[in-house]
């Protein structure tokens, strides 16, 4: 059994719900980030709607980690990788002047607040794997 199982389940249920809601909102209103930041609206909002769909699907993945934390190491690692890569890309876009600094708020709620709980989960999941007897061929 993974350490802090209840905490990890609560975190991943919250992350799953958040991503599903964010994704659905972005599918229905794909111009919202651009209006919020004062950026020009997209000519092809379907591209951002597709991003919303992907983020919503990450929510389903996080709910699966919550359902069975003992088996979510790879799924959560992929999720955390995206939550690290997203802000790096955003920082680069802000540095280049392609996105306004206000857009960084999206990374705060989508990515940065999840680093510590996802990292703690990965630590605990990795430790629990090390204590499982090998069942080789």
C-alpha cells in the first residue's frame, strides 16, 4: 500500500475535476484566455478547443490515479512532466513577447500548484514499488 494513500486520492480527484472543468470550459469558450489576457482573438479557436479537450482528458487520467494510487506512477509522471513543460513554454513565450505576463496566471492554477502534491505522490509511489517483491518470469 502506498504511503499517504488518502491524501493522494484527494489530490488526484481534485486535479481530475479541475482539468475536466477547465477543459470543458475551453472547448465551449476557446477564446477565453485571449479575452482574459487582452490578446488578439484566434482566427482558428478550434486549436485552443483541442487543447481544452486534451487537458480534459488529463483529468480522466488523474481520476484513474485517484482510483488506484498504487498503479498510477507512470500516469502521474506524464502529468507532472506536462505541468513542468507548460510553464517553461509559457515563460519562453512571455520572454519573447509573444504572450503577455498576465497569461502566466494560467500556469499558476493549471501547473504550479500541482508540482508539490504530484511530486510527493511520485516519491511515495516510487518507494512503494521498491518494496514490492519482483515477480519475474
